[in-house]
C-alpha cells in the first residue's frame, strides 16, 4: 500500500529536504524500516530499543499510534503518517505583584 510519511523539519536533513515521502508499507513498523532503508539514520531519531522514542509522536491519519497498535498499527492505501517531535520549553506562567 502506498502511504505518505510527513517528515518534521528537524529530520529533513536526512531526507534531502523532503517534507513528505511516499512509500509502500502495511504497518508503521514497515514504514519506519523502509524510511531507514532509503534514508539511513532516520530510524534512530524516531525509535529506540523500546519502540517510538518518548519525545516523538507518530500519528496514522491523525490518530496517535500509542492508542492503536503502536508500531504494529496497520496502514491502508493512501494513509498519512505524521512524525511529530514533542516540543518543550517556554517560561511558563508568570505572576506580577
């Protein structure tokens, strides 16, 4: 099945600047493995030995795969997979006296 992977800005250096990559995959795991075959090093930025890294979110058609079947989430033709790094920072609320 042909799926589209949306690549976040920090990982585009590994995809020659591409913000989307089309590939054949039946599961999220296959999609990430195929990405790794095309763009070596990208899998280590998305996954660790336990699965998807703690500060990376992966969505299949806007559904967080952690609430589906994680890396074994099945994909269908024309599905869209988004890789979204968590964003941290900011100063938080302030109070004035």
